C-alpha cells in the first residue's frame, strides 16, 4: 500500500480564490482579444463624448434660471402658496411614519430566525447609499437651484425625522405585520386628510405633487383590482369569467389617451347632478382601471406558473379555496411576477404624463409651460425644462426598479 | 446527503420484527380513533368505484374495505389507477360511480362533507409538494392554524414535536428548497400528521428519492404503521410491504386484481397478471 496521504491542510480546502483588482477585471473583460478591444475603444469614445456633452450642458452651458424661478411650480403646480404647509406636513408625516414602518419591518425580519445575521454598520450605510443615491442626486439638484436656507433646513429636518422614525421603529418592541398594516393605513388616511380636507380645488394641483399622487393612488388601487380580475378570469363560473375576460380585453384594446378622453364626457351619460368627480379623481380612476387589466394578465401568468401539486397539497390539508388562494396561490404568484409587476407600475408612473390631455398639469405639462412665460419666451430654454423633468422621472423610476430588485431577492429566500 | 447523525439515532429495528404491535411509546403520534366512534366499523369503504377521464376508464368496479389501524400497500403497473384510487379517497379526484365512506362520512358533492373528510385524511405525495415560500415550521403549522384554528404557539410546539418524530428537529427554520429530498418528504409527512389525521394516504412516497434517502423515509412510515395509523401506501418497496403491510392490493388496468397478505402475495401470487408483474419487478 502506498504511504498514507497527508491530510489536506485547511488552506487546501478553501476554494481557489484570486483577487480581482479593477485593472485585472478591465484587462480580462474589456481587452481580452482584438475585437473586444475594438468594441471597447469604439463605444468608449462614443460614451465619453456623450458624457462630456451631457455633463457640460448640466454644469456649464445650461441656463437653469428658468427652472430656478419655477421651482415651486415644478413641484406643486398652482397649489396655493399659502397652503404649502399642507404639502410639507404631508411629507413630514410620510417621512416619520415611513421611517417607523421601515424600523418595525426591520425588527420583524431580524426576529425571523431564517434571516441572515445583521450586517455591520458600515455595510448598512453602504447599502443605504446604494439605495438612495438616485433620489439624493435629485434632491441635491433641486436644493442647489432653490438656494433657500429654509427649504434646505426643512429637507434636513425631513431626513432627520425619517431617520428618527426608523430608529424608534427598530426599538419599540412587539412589531407585527398587523401593527405595520394598521399604521400604514392610518398614515395614508392622515396624509389624504392633510392634503384634501378643506383643501385647494383640484384644478390647482399640479407638478410633481400631482404626478406622485396620481401614480400612488392608481398603483394602490390597480393592484387588488388586478388580482381580483385575474382570479375572476380563472373562475369556474362562466358568468364571472366572461365579465373579467371582456373587461381585460376591452381595456387592453383601447389606448390610455382614449380612455382619459372618454372619462371627460362620461358625465353626459350619467344622470344629471348624480355625481361629478373632479378631474383628478377621474384621472386616477381611469389610470387604475387601465393598469388593473395589465396587472390581471401579469398575475394570471403568475397563477399559471404554480404547479398543480401545490394546490392539491393545500386541498388535501383541508384548506378551503379562499385560504388556498390567500396563503398558497397569491404569495407564490406574486413572487414569480414581481419584476413584471413593477415594470407595469413604472410604466403607469410615466403614463401619468398623459393626463395633460384632460387639462391636468402634471410635472411634464408644467415644465413645458415655463418656456411660454413672459420672461423666458423665445429664449430656447426647452432643454433645461425637459432635463429637469427627466431627472425627476428618472429618480422615481430608477428607485422603483432598484427596490423591486431588492424585494425580489428578499422574497426569493431559500427558493431553488 | 443523508444526515448520518440522524440515522444512527433511529428507534426500532428495520425491518421491524413484529408486525404492527401497538407500541406504547409511539402512541401520541397516532390518534387511534377518537373515543366515541365505534372501533369495529371500517375506516374506509369503497363500493363499486368507477372513474372515467373523458372516455378512458381509470377505475372500474373497485371494492375495498380498510379496517381501523390496517396498513394496505397498493401495487400495480404504471397507469393501473393506483394514484387515481387513493386520490378519490380525499376527493382530489371525483369518482363517477359507487360509494366512498371515510370513517362513516360519505364523499358526495357536499363541500362540507369533503372538507370534513380532508381534515381527517392526510396525504403524502411523490413530489413532496411542500410550499416553497414557507419555512418548514410554517409548512407544518399552516393547516392546524388555519383549518383547526389552533393558536400559533401550540401549533409550533406540535410542529417541533413532529419534526423530532421524523428526525429533523434542527431544520425547522429552513426553507424546503434548502433540504435534501429525504428530508423534504419527512417534512411532508410531518405536515400531514399535524392535522392529526385518522387515515394517511401515501402516493409513491419514495419514488422521487435517491436510493440512499429511501430508507430514512420508509423508517418513518414504518414507525407510523406500527403506531396504529390506518394507512394506504402506493409503493413498490417490497421490503416495506412485507414488513408493514397487513394486506397487499394488486391493481391492473383500473381493477383490483388480487388482495392478499404480503407473504402469500410475494411468494405465491394467485393471479396470472400478478405473477407477470412480480416477475418484472423482482
Ligand atoms: N387528469 C387526468 N386526465 C386524463 N387521464 C388521466 C388523468 N389522471 C390519470 N389519468 C390516466 O388514468 C390512468 C391511471 O392513472 P394513475 O395516475 O392512477 O396511474 P398509477 O397507477 O398511479 O400509475 P403510476 O405508477 O405511473 O403513478 C392512466 O392511464 C392515466 O393516463
Ligand atoms: Mg401514480
């Protein structure tokens, strides 16, 4: 027999690990053969030039005074200036309780023994930066334009309040999904009250406020509605199935603009004085109804991807159909379609710009109106106003997409 | 990757020497009939069951009576209707003709009756069918909490107890996707047992497992059989059938062809089709 092999030292049991330095990464991935080198150089030149022009515009040539003068318009449209406290109060409320909810959620997830151990503080800060940088850029840009100390202080206070809410939320014991839900609902109601109760008429709403309000409301409304439609489409009762399929196919067959226009003449078909929703309500309802049809199709895909065995297992355990849907079907379906769902919601957010067709002043409409003001007419500052709108949309949408990625990773724990 | 430390601590010999003596230490795993039901009535009665898929007849004139605490192993070639038969017993398939009574409750279109039966009948599937989005603990506590309205604390205590029974208490907080096949199937058994069923149905519980994991699952099922649980097991595991079954049922083409004791069935089958089948799988 051969001599006994020396047992491998603990070093041999480590996976072979070579440190990738940035330089070695670049060499291995961008310049590893001649055609890759050509591509790298070619696109490198194009991208550098574009970046150069973009940055030069942003920092040097752009005449931001048009946005500067209209900053408040961009944010809230014609919202009465003496009622701006409402908006600030709503922001503070959302920041504070948003932080609190995040803290409680964090607490919940650390109570869960399946969660990974808490990462060190440095990790958490890095993580926060990775999440918040698009929004930070937007806020810094706006602050730089406003040059108002009051607003700067208000923003700082808002950030501080959010952080404080987060800390308090992480420390107050007894977090539960139920408490978080109640808290979130209460916050939503309070926010609506703050903005709407005895508030300015709907025509005066505008800008970012209107865009965010419309998207939030219609996202929140379209999601449950879409789920119901998806379930209805799979129902065993033909009547329900026909109604749902009909709804989905009609809505998906008509452009959103058409539906928005239709909504304005809808009152011609209703009994006089029966009910006359204002434009914002109408737009929110149309956006929600429209998106619900798409959400329904996405959710249907999710439901169909669930193996039959899952449903049978639930039935064999004695769960009734509604419990099977709530506890087994929905959670699994949603996990499968998070990316598509968030994609739909991002698309909805951008589609809110279409409400200008029924006379509402969303952020895009507002920003386009600046160039016709007396001070700026004929000065060719369209690029600046559009760039500002772009930045706002991008910060919102990119954050949504990043958060969706995060959600996907967290929901996918332990799945194969 | 069978966990060695578990296998060494398994109670009882395998295969067990005595067939189904009621072992005292296993009693609380089974609930041998709630006190007031008469123990001499059969647990399962199938009378003249027919089942068609479109115009394909999957079950024809099946008669089977299963006594309390009896263990039945169903054998038969692929497509012979074994799965279909046990799936009619908790209404995962609707039978088209005949009568099925589970502990005296007849399975009809009445939803409440169906739910009643499903609460009393546990089922274990070939593909485990654990809920991938829930931890092992939540998989087990789900039905007790939502169907039996058991408080969370009690349900979790019971789940840990069951996981100890099936030899994997340390996996409670993992997700099914993080377990080996054998461990997953044992969780599935624990999940069914958590409803404290009177009957357990197993549909080829070891067919999707690698050979080294089959034993750990069969040990658990054998243990359960010895504790007095009424069970119907679709399985081709000869050793298990010999060790645990009171009767072997041989099916072919939707019919029950032969019912016999395991010893007699494997050594001297009566029917020609059974002989052919045995010669093919032995
Ligand atoms: N949902 C269904 N629709 C149509 N035919 C079906 C359906 N389920 C089962 N069958 C048919 O019924 C017959 C019996 O199927 P069953 O699954 O009960 O067989 P089995 O004995 O369990 O076979 P196996 O050992 O392969 O699991 C098969 O021929 C099968 O093709
Ligand atoms: Mg089968």
